[in-house]
């Protein structure tokens, strides 16, 4: 990892491990936010759009009919970022028939199941680390990555970069395990906190922090998008 790219970051700090590679540890949330007219305007527009969507849902006898196709479209597009090749039509076909599911379709369907489970589960529990582990276990069941401890946080170092790279020449190296556990605890405190931060801003901060921590061996991107 190129330490020059991160040494002056206001969002965290670089540490050099005993093995000689650099890793990045994010600061606790929330950061000092700079509010300007442009950001306020964007938040206002987003809040207005969400309000219109909520209002539309309240006019329907069964709001689930509105979100049903969008949940599946989100699942297809989110999984596609990770290299999964499946279409919305293929997903609908598999859900409505008994044909054998292709691996890519199964990954997308797991995303749908995890998302719907999460929406339902939040009615009776908090958005904490236990909840995130539950989502991960569902997401990774019987698909690529099922051998990488679904429902468990990593116990060794991971890194992000081109195929074949090592943690020494990776594009980005998340926190080592001891630091990861500490920042996950800090993230959980922020998740459970009650503050005056706009919910939209809070969601963005949580997503960024989670992806920076990269606490799983596989599935970090999809879980991060599920949290949104």
C-alpha cells in the first residue's frame, strides 16, 4: 500500500505492522463535518424525494407490492458489482418455478433473502454487530465464499488490490485484527447512538466506515450496501 496516499488523511491513520506492511485504521465516527449550501441543498432534495416515496407507500393497501421489484433490482445490481452475472428476469424465473438455480442466481437470491430478513428483523432488534453477522451468514450460504466463515468476522489480515498482489503492494490494507475489533466496537456505538446528524449523512458515514474496516473475508461490499 502506498503510504503517501494515506499519511495525511483526516479520516484515519496509517500503522506499520510487525510484519512490515502498512495498514489503515479509521478514526471513530462522527468526523467533524463541513456543512455548506451545496450539501444542505442535496440533503433537502433527497429528504423530499424520500418523503414522496413514503407518501406513495401509504396510499397502497400493500406497500410490499411497491418495493418487491426494487428489492430484486437492487440485489441484481449490487451483486453485479462483485462479478455476479444474473439478470432480473432470471431471478424472477427462479423464484416462480422449481428449476435448478445457477450459482449466480443463488447469490442474488441470497441478497434478496438477507435484505428482506434485515428489514423484518429490525422491527424487533437493533442494528448492531450481531445483526450484521446474521446478514452475512444468510448472504454467503451455499454460494461462492461459503468456505470463508460466513457469519464470522475475519481472524487474519485481508487486503484489496489487483489479482495476485500481496499485502505489501496492495491498493488498500484494512485494519489488522486487533485494531479491527476496536473500530468495530466504535462503529457499533455509533450505530446505536442517538444524535442530531441527518439520517442520510449517518448512513453515508456508516457505509464508508464499514467498507474501510472490511471485517469479513468475503462479502464486504454487498453487506455494506445492504446496510444502506
